[in-house]
């Protein structure tokens, strides 16, 4: 069973987070939510297998923390 672990504000952010998780060996699926007129501003859910959710959360927290301090 898949579990939503994060909702990214757009496709680009979702793809960056997916790549960070994939580099750590986590299987990730992306799923757009809502309706967008231009296709790029739709929120995107990141889903992982339920058994990998805890590890995925830890990796996401690290990735998001690094992104905040780069600005």
C-alpha cells in the first residue's frame, strides 16, 4: 500500500524531492492533485510504500532543511 508523505506546491519541487528520495533507494510515485489551468501550478503528492514512510520522512526533513538554509 502507498502512503502520501508530502504534498509539494508544484511539479518542479516534487521532482526535486523525488530525486532526493530515489538517491537514497526509496521508491517514489508522484500524483498531481487539483486542477490547474497551465499545468504547472498543481500541487503534487509524493507517495512511497507504507513500509518506507518513516525513512522517507527523515530523508525529506533533511532535504527540506538543506533547501531552507541555501537561500
